[in-house]
């Protein structure tokens, strides 16, 4: 770097990465990762508005507060769209700055300026910078953890008070951003024992400050108990350890992480770490190897434990900080003169055999790729050229990278070819992941939100309650809550499932149709989900609609007049459901129910079994035909008709269970809806 200072080039890498990642984030127009993004943004918004970490008015008990604290000023604008974009910019900058500690780490390990700049470039082209588009803490934790590794290596090599305190500060900040990094101090103490070659006396002599610094919090945590300490994450204490399943996931995570890192550098990195642990030539080498292995073991254990307790997918999001450490480990091997060539070749051949034996197409199906930008990129390729051709292309690419690993071991000139190929592969995967993300965002935005995402705020009805109804996807509620600050309360009707861990206030309907929350009559504006229900209210008027929600403004006391549970937004009936008509002021329901039913052609005849007071009928709906079922009603109190289908179909692409098509039921006669104002949701 004789003509241009290396640190100036490093600044250019950071700036270019920030620009590219922010431009990519512009195509990510709405949050997707729920409930996490709703929680982080909700706490940040609450901090800006009230100075307290609240979710829907209740204390969040959320330990990972750094990201909300940093993003809170953005929410002072009272503009969710602007706050969202500013958060994305902050995340893009934070993740891009991770190039700096990795650059410094390689220099401390003895690498030259070119190697350090290559490490910086590999850090920012990692597919995991994909997460800079999301309202998550991963972007903030990313540079902090890598900075902690750098300072940790330095502190292990030169045990000064200043460096040990520096590592402790970054470790605390990383944990404050992502609680998963809470074990970093333990890794440092264990690494100090490795560096001192097992001498407890040496550890106490040189790292007494760290030992004492970490002992007090550990004792406090043990006395307090994990459930009270972790708050929102207290469920971690109840996870089950299943050794067989954990071993399976450790192997799966290791294989897919090797893919994500690029096969070309992994063999040399593995050998470099092994040699640094076995026969280190410097305290820096020993410290780096010990810290890296400790970090890897801790993160792998967390990811495997999480995967075996309900989240059975590759947790690349939990492992992302390991990818930038592959090249520094590779540099350790290079600095030693590329030793143990047969071992490098053996690892490369093993990776090559693995890529031929285990196609990635099995890992890109369904939600398995949800936490893995690498698998998203692979899936995007498969969608573009077909699963077979995509799998073949990935296998060939992996084979080329593995061969470059062997070539680099025996021919020095192939080292930089392997590095360049890894950078190119990472860029390609990143582009694929971004393309896939933009496609998903467009679909979600069109499906879950109206053109005006702030439709509730712009209706100017004041603070409103979002009523979540059964079968409504949680993400639909999260989208409305994120974009509309006037939705200050959330309540759940019937068997609607909770969308997060922050309370489940239950709405019931009284016999006279009043909506009761906590035993009290609801009188304010209501945003009711009609994804799988239809509601007709009286005492309220509809003022706005938005993607399977309707906003009602009270005109007196809102009351339910007619409710259909199991009629989807697109006119399909679920295989089982019910319809309830609420009585008029005299307490009676009198009149005739009309229920339009139909089936498209090329389907199969379907029978609905209708049951209710004085009703027990079976109605056959023929393909290509339409009928109107009429039911006379004379009943005191709410009248409910239930149905069950003899045939169940599944509608794509969301795999919803369906029976027949239906129009909105109507009732002619005397019931609660006889009194205006009323409308169908």
C-alpha cells in the first residue's frame, strides 16, 4: 500500500459497504421479522414518547435495550416511515464498521495491509449484512462482538488494566444489544487459562482484574436466578436438553456455516486454529484461537439448543459473528508458511464429499431458511434456474472453492485466487438473499397492508383498540401495530392466540352484543380483523378499511349484531365454524337467515352439516352451482348456528383449510342489527 494509505482504503470499504447496504435496504419497505421487529421498535417508540421501556403500556422487562436506546431519537419524529429508514441507515453503518476491528485483528495477528484489507472486505460482503435492513439488534451487536474479540486478543497478549476493561466494556455492550453474548466474559477467562498454558497462578497474576470483575455479576446472577434476570427471555431456563438432537444440529450448523463461509478458506482456517491451540508461536495466536473456539462453542450450543426446542432451522442469525473470523484464522495458517498441507487437503476433500452427498435443496424448503441469508440466496438461485440446476450449480461452485483450498495449500499464487473467489461467492449469495427479501417484502406489503400503511393514524379517530380474531396471522397484527401509533391497545376475541409475550387481554361479547374487555364495556374506536371472520356492528360506523381490517368509530355503544367465525376474507368457509346473531332490545332474534353458498367447477361435492337451536340440516353444495340456504329463526337471546364440512381442502399458497365458498350472510327480521348505524366488516 505504498501509494494509498491502508487505513484510507479501509475507510473506503466501510463507506462503500454503508452505501450499498443502505440502498439495498430501500427495497425493504416494511418489517418482516416478528415479533422481534415489533418489540424493538415498540420499545424505542415508547422511550421516545414516555422515557420508559413499554409495550402497549406495560413494562417490557426486556434485557436487550441497546438497540432501542440508540433508535429512540428516530421515533421523536412521530413518523414510522422516517424512523424505519433512519434505523436501517444506523444498522447499515454499524455493520459496515465491523470491518475496522477485523482489519485491526488481522494486523495484530501479523498479517500485512493487503491481508487486513481482504479481511475487512470479507466482513462487509458477508451475506449476514442482510440483517441491516431489519429493525433488529443483530446489526448493533455485530461490530461490538468483533471489537470485543480484537480487544480480547490484545488483552490476552498484553494483559493491561486498560485492555481488560476495554474488552469488558464491549462484552457488556454486546450483551446489552443481544443477550446471547452473555457468555463472552467466561470465554475470555477460559482463553486466559489457555494462553497461560493451564497455569491458574499465571491467570491470577495477569488477569486478576477480569476474574474479580466477572465474579461479582456471576454471583449476583446465580442469586437472582435466570428467570428474573432474563425477563422476556426467561423461557430459556425451561428449554430441554436433548443430546441426540443437539448433536444432529451441531453437525447441521457446522456444515451450513462452512458453506456460508466459502469452502476455499475453511480448511486453512481450521488447520490454523488447531495449530495455534496446539503449538502457538505467540500469545496473540493462542488468544485468538482460544477466543474463537470459545465463541464458536457457545454460539453453537445456543443455536442447537434453540433448534431442538421448536425452532428447527439453521440459526445463521445466531452464528453470524463467526464468519468474519474465518479469514483471520486463515491468516494464522498463512503466517506459519501454509503448514500441514495434507491436513488442509483432507479437510477440503471432506467438504467436497459433503457437498456431493448432501444437496442444499433439502434445507431451502419452507421456513428452514428463515434465519439464514445464505440459504435465502441459494433458494433464489433455485427459483431462477430450477431446483435441480440450482443444486448442481451450488455443488459445482462448492467443488471449485474446495479445489482452490487445496491449490492454495500447495501453490502460493492460488492463495489470493481463493480469497477473491470467496469474495465473489459472498457477493453472489448476498445479491440472492437481497433479491429474495425484496420479493417477500413486496408480497407482504401488498397482502398485509393497504397502500396507506398508516391508515388508522390518518383516519384521525384517536387512540384505538386492535381486536385480533381467531386464525388471523400474527404478522398482520404486527404490521398494523408497527405503522399506526394510534393503535394503543390490543385485545383478543374468542380463541385468538397471543401475538407476543406482552399480555393477552380477552374480549367477550355480552348477550346484548356489548364488547367487554376486563368486564368493562368497550366504547372507543375499534380496528377489527376480518381475515377469517365477518362482523356486523351497531352503535358504531366503519370509517376506514385496510387489508383485512376495518376501523369502526363509536356512535353510541358499539355492539356486535352478527358475527361469522370461519368466513375468510376471500369468501371461503373454513371446514368448521359458527354464526351468531345477537338479539334486539326486546331480547329476541326473529326472522330469516339467508346464507349464499357455492363451489367452483372442477371441485367435489361437499356437504355442510348445519346445527343450532331447532336446526339440524345437511346441505350439499355441487361444483359449479350456487344455492341460498334459508333458516327461519325465533329465539330468545343470542342465536348460534354452527357448521361442519364432510370434506376439507387446502388453499394455496397459505395452505388454509377450506370447505365451500360463501357470501356474507344476511338476516331479515328483528335483531340487534335492525337498529342503525350498522355495516358489514
